[in-house]
């Protein structure tokens, strides 16, 4: 298809170029003949007038007539044209071909004589004298008494133009054919080189449609097609990563939903079939309530992630004291803190304004504090810190305990990530809390990261934009 289109464009271009060249050459040739023949008739008319009155020359002076004949013949040979002289009635009296010329005695077309009376005439015509069309120029011969004595005619066969155009067209066709042949060979080579990677991309796309995301396209060169192939490979890697993430996500969801549902079903079946005595029903109903709560939190977290990543959550940022959120979260977890005998440090509120959505920051702090309480051993420590760092405010949550290994640190914010996959996730959590924290902090215009010393401590740090300090306006004079 591409080659056919290219060939059609080449043929059309060649035809247009040929027509334009033929038109230009024809006009150039006609203009050249007009200038040459006009000069011939002017010189001829001047020669005749210089000899005297034309009618007198034709009647009374054979010697001078012979001289004029020689001059006309010389002009004809010099300019490669035929020269005629007529009387005032337009009848040919003299021809550059000699006294036996077949044109002598013929009369010019009256319309041509009428046009030549006032000025010189030029055209492609037989003039009523020639056999066939000639480039002709006609000029009146004006005597010394300012009367019309006759006409000087110069003619050049139009067949020369036809021959010239025929030769030109033949040469043009030969050149165009060779050019078309070479262009076709180059076009086939270039088309093959251009379409090969496109066919590979099309084949890879077809395999993607079948669910195979491992296909890659070789990148050759640095042109636009190579850039397309590189972009395609990047898209393929992203699709493969998304597909892998989707599969892992679905597997983790199935695992997270199956574990509490299996527990709930086991407890209820035990109570129904009498395996669990009535005296223990209250205890196991509490366990069922905890598992159902865990399911509810998991579903809510999944809904939150879906809304956040889809951009449906509207951020309502405002200036407020971040310590208000920290203290409210800590006070809400007071019972768990007391039960775990956890010491709280750094809770020394000093007004620090941030520009963020209080609800988003509250959820981040709640997830971080909940995570710290899960992994802080009995009698451990949780420490809070807030610090202004240029245009940002840094908030830290530090807790003692086992911490996180260095290999696991880059992955703790991924969905459902668990450091020890053989042990499963923490039974009190869904594995989505830290991922939600990352999304919320990013949405708030900040960053979040974690540092840890395995076996000793773990610290989560995130930043929020600080409220700009307004410069007091100076009173006007």
C-alpha cells in the first residue's frame, strides 16, 4: 500500500513536470521565433525602402531588383528563415528561394494584411501562401512618400517546434523511466526497512491482545520508528507490571478475605454443631466480631485506594496546626497504649502550621500510629517529632521493636507487601495502610519514607507543605 502510494505520487509528479516543461519550452521557442522573424522583416523592409519605391523597382530597375534579391537571399540563409516580398495588394513578387519559387504569385490573406497595416504581425499561420503552418512575421513596407508599397514576410516552419518537442518528450520519457525505476528500487528498499519494525510492533500488539505481555520489539537506529519501538517497549513493560500487580493484588485480596471468613465460618460452625460449648460462645462471638471488623476495614481500605488512585478524592487544603491531629490520634488510641504499656515521648505540642487537608493527615497519622502500636513490644516506646524544614514541615513517628530489614525497606509502601510471606500479614491489619499513607501524602504535596535499624527501632517520616509566613505590610506615610 505504501509503495503503491509512493509510485502514484512519483508518476503524477513526473507527468506534471513534463507538462510544465513542454509548456515552458513551447513558449520559449515561440518567443525566440517572434524576436528573430520580427528582426528579419524589419531589416528586409529597410533594404527594400533604401532601394527606392517598390513599385518602381519591380517595373523599371532589373539590376537593383537583382541586388535586392541577393540581399533577401543572404538574410534568409543567415537567419534560417524564408523571406518574401509582396506588392501593396499582397501578391508575392519576390522570394528568398529564387525566381522559380512556388510562392511567387500567391496572395496574402486579407485579414493578415489588415492586421499588418498598422503594426507588425506575428503568428502561426499559412498566410494563404505557405503549404502548412509556419511561424510568420509580416511588416508593411512604407515608401519614401509614406505610402504602402507592399509587405515583407519572414517565415520559419512550425514543424521544427514539433520535432523539438518530440525529441524533448522522448528524452524526458527515457529519463523519467530511468528515474522511476531507480526510485522504485529505493522505495521498495526503504519501504521494507520502514515497515519491518511496524510489522513487528503490530505482531507484538496482536500478542498483547491475546494476553502475552512478555513480547518486546527490537530497537534499531535512532529515527522516529526506533523511538516508536522504544515507546512501545516501555508501554509493554508497564502493561506487564500492571498485569503482574493486578494478579498479585487479586491473589492478596483473595487471601485476606479468605482468612477471616474461614475463621468466622469455623467459629460459627463450632457453636452450631456443639463443638464449642455454650459457656465459650461469648468468647468466640467476640473473635467473630473482630474478624468481621477486620473484613470491614479491608473493604474500606480497598475503597479508599480505588477512590484515591482514580482521582475522585477532593483535597480541601487549609492552614491549621498539625499537632491537633497528632494529639487527637494519640488520645483516641489511649486504651491500646495503656494495654500495651507503651511509653509516649515527644508529645510536646508547639504550634506548627501546615497547608493540608486535616482529614487526609488524620488518616495518615492514624495508620502510622496503628502500625507503630502493632509492632511495638510491651513496655516499648513510641516517639513523635515535628520540625519546620524550609518550605515543608517534617513529622516523624518512631517506635522501638524489631524494625524492618534493609532489603524490605524499599517495598513497605507497596500494596499487600509483607516482609515474611510465609507468615502472612499481621492479623490485625489489611496490608494496605502504608500504601494508603503514601498515596495520601503524595496527594497532599509531600513525601514519605522509612528508616530502620533491624532489631532496635523503626521510624516513618513524612512532609507536608508549611503555611507560608505572611510578611507584615508597612504602614503608608
